[in-house]
């Protein structure tokens, strides 16, 4: 007989959910999904120890638990606070949370260069989304912004420290996926900077993942630099037999050309599996890959803006000669991608 | 004269050496504890004493000790926090310099109580002379058989190591201290887990301030109840106060908790009044992090009661009209001091010392500094004062560690009590560059507010 699983009941913005003990508020909210999921800029479920830093995921615990119903005195980081049975949490239903989050967004932006027009991350940048969804219009900051020089981390990765929000995700990647850590944080406060010790190139099969975990345009793929705006490219999931990693990736097409390769990301921007540098940087031909299907893209994302919905033409087209003729061009493109 | 427990023999020539310290009755507490008490007895005595942490938060030490997890086969650690870097606070340095054996003795007794066989004293990196002094004291104690293997033949082993810090204020925050002690970057940890469960190297750990640990010695010598007789309410025992600023006699004083603030400032036994015959304008009672008070809230609380040097009385009135005991850094401002300039100065410190992990503190402290610079230099607007208020509010309570709060409180309190001085800087940009606002009405008696 299976042991009875104890589950904790939590209510987030009035919506109840049952989760395993030890689950964080953020992950409980993700089980519910939708608008009540707090934004998370630093937490990354695949990297142990992340979270707690950016403070965008702050929520209010209006009832601690069934046993101890007192509310928590301060807003808490939902990514690092575990649920208790009977806990009641307010996210978007609490004006305090909404206001505090606005404050955090403002703080994250005061030293940000706002150079989206020349940033390769634009269109898939979590800070853009955050600012749009949770920020205020305009800024009250009138001082000179902190600036740094660009740094090349090896020949494939570029660091624009100006854009960094110090989420530490890339540091955790360097810690957890590579053998020797050469990538960390120097200095402190708002003069902290991500650095790879004396510009030493991080040479490791998995280091390219720092690009994928970076929520902003601070760590970008140099092989993709200025090649295209992401919303003009078309993501297609593909795989290959890779001796180093699982080989499951997203290829970003412009016409026939694969402009870049990334890990496959879920709706929270987290990769499903980390990929190796060979998959990311060295195999950029359709012939290297077995294509699967177009990457599902959030319908609100700009990437979906000029998008085909299904890789396989809808069956109505298959069955209808007239429609096939009308969609000749699309079908040809689909053929090519196969 | 108040009783002296920690500094009783401070003027004894050679008290920093083991021999003189021992002659004056030193290490009696080690003998008593190790030979006649169980570790739990020691914890019980400390609980009875009502001793509250002297590092800033004032958490009852005995209670903290009883929370220490004790899983089988896992070492436990005592870590002494000697990182003392709070502006205005210099009492731990004084103790470590002049009577280092008081700390070593306290370390032995406390480690015994907690079942720790390895203990660390983490000392701020700039205090190299104190580090040498402590190392010498440890060597002397070891040579005398009071430290090391099988202390006094009781079978209890203890090693104490002194670890120099890197010289960062944030490494005084207990979890940042543990990270630093482990050889990592001194970033505060996200709690839970608390150090009592997973501290140094993941093992149960107690972090205590230098003075808290030294206070265990008189508690064991005289008994917790004796200690608790000194002081008022939940503020028991004696406390080191480092007095600075515009007082006649700055320095470190041991007071019995409960001394009236007025007496502490004006009596010749302590600060001896305001220097150069000036008038008192403001007080930061417990180190730069606590709210500043204007002259009319210093001697008396808002209810008209005398304000005393106790945790409760200093905090009377909450954030509206009270302050905190903090770490005992008592900074007195006379009528010639500019509150705006001072607030800017404090904020510069917090900006410089923020570890940069969490967004509100990392970005907000720098922002506040820039706005304050602007106001202080006659380029601010009234809207800037409101902006400043809003920034501090966005930082407070929304950060990983209390440094964010510590940066926000002084700004909030300065605006709360001295808003017209800020406005004067804005409205008189030129005049404010050539003279100070002065005492203004800050010493005028305020009407007591009925509860
Ligand atoms: C930013 C910051 C700096 C601190 N610096 C010190 C310090 O220098 N010395 C100290 O004893 N406690 C310091 N503390 C308090 C410690 O975190 C901790 O509460 C204290 O060492 C506990 O000792 P106690 O219980 O004996 O007071 C600091 C706290 C913060 C948030
Ligand atoms: S470079 Fe990117 S991933 Fe690394 S800390 Fe900065 S924002 Fe985060
Ligand atoms: S509050 Fe400031 S010092 Fe504390 S963890 Fe956050 S950034 Fe670091
Ligand atoms: S996601 Fe929770 S603090 Fe950053």
C-alpha cells in the first residue's frame, strides 16, 4: 500500500492549491499558474541555492499557517520561503506587494543603461517584461548611471556589466556546472561586478549556459551579436545525438540559416536541460539536427509576432488542394525546415 | 559610582597579561564552570542573568544558546563577533585591547556551555594590533593549561582561533561573518536556516558579540541572579557604551543599565557634558544604524518620563519618538552640527558597505546618497526630500539582511525629526553653504502626548 502523502494546503490570492511540504510559495504559485505567479529574476529551479536576491518575488503572508495564523511581519521572498499548512498568501491582491515590487523594479532600472535598441536580449529580456508588467512609467532617477567596459569572456561570450542585475545565476552556473570556478563577483554594493578572474576565459563545455540563465542582456552570445532581432527569428526545437549533453535545443532560424542555438526554455524562461558548447556554438546547420516542431511561444511574446503556429500544416490544408496552393510558400518553408 | 563588572581592573598595570589578570581573580569562572557545573547549568545561569546580546539586536543570550541544535556526532561552534565596524561603536576594540583575557575566559566558559571544541574569534581586519593581542593571550592561556587538551584535568578540550576579517562592515552580520570565516565572499545568507541549526560549515553555531561573551564571566562568578539585580526590567547587568561626538570626555564607559541618559551625558563620571559649552542638538544613541533623536526627545520620552539607558526606555515611542540601544555607539551632536550633512555621511557609509546582493539595498543606498549630496550642497528641491522618504521606505523591510534597514532608519528618522532643516537647505541654497541651521527649535520642550 502506498504511504499516504501529506500535502499542505496553501491559498494564493484566494486560489487554493495542495503542495508537498518543503515547496516554496513561488513554486506553489507556479502550480496554480497564471497572473498570480510572482515574477522571479534571480531564482532558477535548476540551480541550487539561487533566489532571494532580486526581491521581485516578494509576497505578503497574511496567515502563517493553520497552527500559527499570525501574519508574517514583513514581505517575504516567495522563492525562498517554504509553505506551511493553511498558509494564506497575497501577491497581486495586496497593494503593499504591488507597491514594493514597483520599488524593486525602479531600483533595478536606475543604473540600467536602457539600451534595448542595441541589445541582443531585447524581446526575450526578463527585465523588459518585468518593467512592462510591474514597473512604473518614467523614472525619478536623475544621476549619472554606473558604467563598465564590455568584457569578452572567451571568444563566444560577451559580458555587458552595465546591464547586469546581479542575480548571481551565472555564478551558480559556473559553480555547479563547471569544474573550476573562475567566474564570480568582485567588489560590493552597486559597484559589484560579475567577473571572470583577470578576464580569464572560462573554458568549459558547459559555460555557454551562462548566456541562457542570464535574465537580461548582460551575458550574450557573441556569435549572435547584432545578427538579428529575436522577433525576426523563428525558434524550432531540435535534437541531436550529443556525447556531452542531452542535445535538446532550440534553433533560432532566419530563413534557412540557424543564427543561434539555445537551451529549451519553459514559460518562466528556465532551460529544461543545460546544453554543451558544441551544441551551442559549433553545430549551426540544419543538417546537424533532427528537427521536432516550432518552439511554443507565449502568445504575448514579441517572438510570436510573426510566427507560424504549427510546424505541420494543419490537416485542413493537407486535405484541400486550393488551400495547399494558397499556402505554397509556407509549405515550402516548412519542407525546408524538416 | 556604578558597578563595574567588565572593566573593574582596567586600570591595573599589566592587566592585559595572563599573570596579572589571573592574580586579579581571572579564570575563576573557568574553574567554577568546568569543575563544578554542567554545560546546561552554565546555560541556565546565563538565562537567569537576563543578559541580552550586546552586538546590536539585544536578543537574550541564554535563549539563543538553548536554541542551538545538538545532533549526535556533529561538531558545534561558538563564533565570537569582533568585526565591530558600526560608526560610533568602539567598545569591543577597547575590551580586546586592554583586557583581552576577559574575552578569552568568556570564550572558554561559553564554549563549554555550548559543547564546542573549536571556537573562533572573528576580528575586523583593520584591527591587526588587537588580533596580535588576542593571539598572545591565547598562547598564554594555553601555556597555563586553561586552553587546549584536557583543560584543568576535566577532560574538556578547546582550541580558540583568531581569524582576521577582510575589513567589511557587512561581515559583522552573523551569516556574512560565517561565509567569510569559511573563506568565501562575505554575503549574508538567506535565512532560514538559522546558524543555530546550520551555521559554520553547515554545523550548529552560535554567534555572539565580544561583550556578550565577556559578560558571561561575571555571570558565572557571581551567579545569574546577582547579575540580574543590576539594571531595570529586561535590561540587566552592565553595558559598555562608547561615547563620542561633541562631548567633553569621549571614551568607553561601563554603565549599569538604567542610568538616565541625561546623567550619562552631563555627569562628570561619564561624558561630562557637551564640549566647549555648546548646547545639545541631537543624539544617535546606539551606533549609526539607530534613529537619531532631537534634543527634546533625549532626556525625556514623549510621555515626559525620564529616558534611561535601557533597551526599553531608549525604544520608548517606537520609531516615532524613540530610538534603540543598538551596539552602544553613543554619538552626541552639538548645535553646530548639520543633520543633513551627517545623514549624508552615514548614507555614504551604507552605500559603500552594502554587499550588493539584493536590489533595494544595492541600488537604493547609492541613490539616497546622491539625493542627500544634492540637498546638502544646496541643489535639492522639496520633492527630493519626499523622494528620499520614499526610497528609504522601499528599502526598509524588503532586504535579505538588516543592513538595508540600518541604511533606511537613519534617513527616515532625520527627515521625521529634522525635516525643516532639510527644507532650509532647499529654500536657502546659498546660506546653507556658508552656515549651519543651528539648534533652531529642536530643544524646545514638546508637549507630552497622553497615551
Ligand atoms: C550589517 C550588520 C553589521 C553587524 N555588525 C556587527 C558587529 O560588528 N559586531 C557584532 O557583534 N554584531 C554585529 N551585527 C549583529 C550580528 O549580526 C549578530 O546579531 C550579533 O553578532 C549577535 O551577537 P549578540 O547576540 O551577542 O549580540 C551586525 C549586524 C548587521 C546586520
Ligand atoms: S551577468 Fe546576467 S546572469 Fe550573471 S548576475 Fe548579471 S544578470 Fe545575472
Ligand atoms: S540588505 Fe544590503 S548588505 Fe544585506 S544582503 Fe542585501 S544588499 Fe547585502
Ligand atoms: S526570485 Fe525571489 S528574490 Fe529573486
